[in-house]
């Protein structure tokens, strides 16, 4: 499936979920630019931007990590150490 068709199908799926379900879905198409990455790197270096890690799991505990993710009660990122 080419990228345009995949994007279209994801947008359509999101609309159907939004119409039929309780959850709302939106699609955002982004393009990575080197200037944007440089800005993000600068913000991280200046400690103005940081990611929040909710829980860390060992690789062996990957099923538990996915269970936690499926609970939809996570705050922050879930990290699996390899």
C-alpha cells in the first residue's frame, strides 16, 4: 500500500471511529525537517523540554508493559529496556 493510500485509509478509519464510537480520532500528517530537530535538540540541552517516563520494564516483562498500556491508565511514557 503506498503512503497516500495508507494515510487516506487511516483518516477514513478515524472518521468512522469518531462517528460510531465514544472516542474521537484525528489524523495529523507531519514531515520531519532538520530545522525542527535542531530546535528540539536545543530545547532538550537547555532542559526546557523533557519526556516524562511513567514506568520502565525489563524486556522479559514486555507482556506486563503491554497490559499496563492497554489499561489506558498510564501517565507518561512506558519504556522497555532491551
